[in-house]
C-alpha cells in the first residue's frame, strides 16, 4: 500500500482548515475535504498528497509524442502519470484518469528509486511526467527528478502550466525540458475550457525560459473556440515580444472528446492558417500535430528552409543537424541536440 505523504506547499488556517499553495486555485479545505485536483486532502489540519507513487501509467514513449521536437529527437523516454488534474478541460482526451482520484483507477505503487531503476533497465536516459497533470503528483515528481539527475538522467515536464511560482522554481532545479499546453488565447475562453486562468500559465512560460529549462508550447486548435486568426495574431505577437520567438509552437488538431463532442475535427486548412499567422508574428518553429503527410512535423532551418529533422508520425527518419546548426547555411537552431 502506497502511503499518503505530507504535501510540500500548504498553510495552516484556523479551525483545522488548510490552504494548498501548490497551484493558483489556492484551495482552502476544511478537515476531511479534498482539493479540486482530487489528490490533496486535509487530515486534521494538515494537507496530504494521496497520489504519491500511485502510477496509473508507466512506459516508454518516443520523445516526439510529448511533443518535444527540439530536445534530442528520436530518443525514448520513460513516461508516467497518476490520476487527477488541476483543470476540468471539457475536451480532455485522458479524462478517464485525469478527472478521477488516484484510488479510483487501476494503479501500481512505485518509489522514485524504482522508477529510475526502470529507466536504466529500459535503456533510456530521460523521464517524462505527463499524460494527466504532473502538478498533482508534485512531491513524487520532485523526488524522482532529483534522483534521476543524480543518476545522469534527464527530466521532462508535460503540463498545463498551472502552478504557483515558488513550487515551480523548486522544480526548475531538476528539470531539463518542458512542454506547456496553452489552451486558449484569452481569459474568457480559458475559464470556459479549463476552469483556470491564463495569466498563471504565461507566468510559468516566463519562469521556465528564464531558468534555462528547454521549453516548447502546444495549443489545441478547437473550431469556434481557439481558431480565431485575429486573436491568434495578437496573442502570438505578445509571446514573440516577450522573447518566445525561438520557442517551438505545436498547433494540434482537435478531435471530439469527452464533453466537447458537438464540435467537428479541426479542418487541416485551419491549422495551416494559424501556422502562417504564428510565423508572421515571428515564431521560427511552428509544427502541425495530429495531422500527418502535410510536412508539418519536419524541422527546417529558419533561414534557408533546409530539412534538418524529418518525421513521419513519431518516427524520425532524417537527422541532419550539425552541432546545433544548419549544415547548409550555418545558422544556429534553438534546441538541445545530439
């Protein structure tokens, strides 16, 4: 049986109440109540994590699945998750585990040492905290990433970015890369889709970049909700002005999921139009996800358009990078390369 562990970020309140300080929801919980994420509970005035080590998924993926395209392309990465999430996305593709408490889904208990040993056994040199929302198993993630670094392994965060700055700063000490899912262009749509706010996610992007964690961004393009080209142009320009021109942007095709089955799949032309908007705003590396055979997965030199990394789905079939530069024109290409 995997025990509950004391939560890392909390503040005691009168009458055995406690406030969680991990994410911007700042849940204030009476004794016996669980937070919005379904993974943190008040036990007699102290907050405990109920997700520690209760992995509902553990296996090797290609790094492209995260997606991370500028972080050692083609490598395998040991990926893991527990149940629970800080968001209530109406379009969640992993809702059967993200919208459940840890004990409500099949799980197997692991220690950080066992996860690192598994990675070494599998012959991979990186770990990914992914699938649901890794913030909800923060304590386990932090300990595992610390141990992984001691063993020479890299750690990757795949997240909605909804985390307070102090816990994020602590996590950055042991993170090598992250992909943050930016759900929408504006606050109103963000609230409707996720139950969260946009600004904390933008703060997370800034902190990760400032701390030197390799960063990529994903945006799911939903017809009628996150496909407006005028809003996109303003948002992308804002990000470029903040210094994110070199940050790869993955525009992902939406398919009807969970509570958003009344929408059609995103037309390929919509993704291509938004990619053009992003490039016009100044993004150098824009990719199309969930959309094969249109060239949107390949990495090209931002100067001469020479093919640098060719992909088909999650498979890398061409790799031409030379010491982080384009072999054709010599321009440096942002990323972490072999």
